[in-house]
């Protein structure tokens, strides 16, 4: 009986080890980070020894560039600590390749539900448990309830649950907020009204949680994503809402947390961005890595942990190599979205899921750098790998050629050369 139980447990762990790692990222973040990173290392080891193939695309190119930058920064600055970032990026790359290999509709669905449960736990741990966990600093670090990013012993009134920092919590809650919205859209499309009993309370909890984090960019992003959801689900109501919101924009600004400090925060962000550009200028090729950013920043002003802008962060931390690779990745994701949006309905099963969730990275990345935390980065990599697997069968090259031919068609038409138009039209009909 004992052997049977142990076999069942082993099979369950093997089958759902990814979901276990995601849950641990919420409940015991250090263990969850290590769990998912080890999965990445193991898979990357198989790639190195040719036991599994390496799928080369813009995302793998991005991670390879980050690896090169981290190694280059460690060598050029003679700092062995930067090799920790090399190991972490290697885990990111391996995890991405692994998820891209194994993901399917069922695994994406499980990922969505585990993330929604994790968001609920973030809210619960932030409202009920911080006093209990705060009695021990080590327990706080193990459970993610120890505040990082302020003076030691500071009792921050903002909700941060098990994500160490309110801004990271806002990012994760925004992710689960979009997952709930996409689930509601799916239920509404099927005509199922049962979503109101289950998803509406979850949506309310996520909304309250995002407000409680005190993240201004998080609340603003929530409004934008919520408005996009209304426009997508109820176009007439959505367009009317835009006009109404414009009329009451001053009242809406009053709802944003800590709105009295917006001017001061804007000035600080401007100063941080200018100093981040200086850091990039001082380390143009390889950057400073996330570990060295604070030390480099201390040469200009009081040290801050990151650039508070995702684009500047990649240029400052990984140099021109990493910054350009990130821009290439962002452009490729946007291009895929454009192609996916105009595909036939049967190819759009998960379009709303990705269309709502991936923009969270850009919306929060304008004034913050949520991916500086391995906890948020690993969970986002799973989403990105799932998106790349979902869009892998989309004929992007063929669509690009088709768009080019259409452009040539219009050019030939307006330049008064209809003979080329007819040839292009013939070619178009063959696709």
C-alpha cells in the first residue's frame, strides 16, 4: 500500500510538476523559483547534448543575447557575481524551450486556472497573513511576505501578499485579472451565464487587490484592459464609455492610488530614466546585469534597484545587445497579434486570452520593470512560450508575402501601370 501511494505521488508530481512549480511561486517563492529554474536547466542540458531540438526564433534569440550580455558583463567588469544572472537566464531559456515543446490547450487551461488561484492566494496572504508571517524575517522571505524595496522593518500599508513588493503583486494580479476576463468572454460566447456566480467574485477580488497594492500603473492598466474588454464584448457600450470617461477624467484620476504624489513620482521617474541612459552609455555593449544596476546607479544618486521602465532596463542591464533583442521580440509579438487578429474564427480559440494578458507587460513596463523579479519573470515566460507555441502554425511568412503583393498592387494601380496589377492579382489567387 505504501509503495502504491508513493508510486501515485511520483506519477502525479511527474505529470503536474509544472503546475506544482507555479503554485510554489505563489506560496513559497524561493522554492518555486528554484523548481522552475531546475526544469529549465535540465531541458537545456538535453538541448546541449542534442537529445532534444533547439527551436530558434526571436524569443530564443532574445535569451541567447541576454546570455551573451551577461557573460560579457562578467568578463569585462571582472565580477563573478554576474555569473548568477548567466545561470538564471539559462534557466529562463531552458524553461521557455521546455514549455514550447510540451504545451497544448489542456496545459494552457491548467496554467490559467492555477494562476487565477495564485492571484486569490496573493490577495488572501496580503490581507490575512502578513501579521503572522511578519513575526519571523526568515519565514517572511520563504513565504514572500517580507517586504523588499524599502527600509528594513518598514510596515508598508500597501498589499503585496507573497510577491515581496506591491508593484510585483499588482503585475501578477493584473495577469490573473485578464485571465478571468478572457474566461468570462469565453463563457459569454457560448451563452453560458454561469460565469456570474464564479468569475464575477474573482474579478471583484482582483480589482480590490490591484487597488490595495497602491500601484498607479497597475490601476491605470486595469482600467485600460477593462475598457478593452467592454469594447470587445459590447462595442456600442464600449464606444459610449470612452466618451463618458473623457468627460469625467478628473474624477477618475482621483480614484488612482496615491494620486497626491503623482507629480513627485513623475519627477523621480524622469531622473531615474536619465540616469539609466547614462548607465547604458557607460556600459554600451553588455550593460551591468540586474545585479550591477544598483551599484552603477549609486554613482549618480541614491541607489535604486532597476530603471522603472522595461525598455530602458534591458538597455541598461544587458547593453545594446540585450536592448535591441528585446525590441525585436516586442515587434515580433505585435506582428503576430496583427496576423492572428485577421485569421478565421476557428484559429482564434485562445486569441482573447493572449490579447488581454500579454499587453500587461507593456502597460506596466512603461513606469516599472516587473520582470526584474525571477518570480514574475518565470511565470511570464510560461505565458510567452505558450503564445509562441499557439502561433507556431500561423503562416506569417505567407501572410507577409500576401500583404507585400497587395501593397504592390495598389502602387501599380496609382502609378498607372495596370498590367502589373493583373499579374499580381493572378499570383494572389494562387495562394
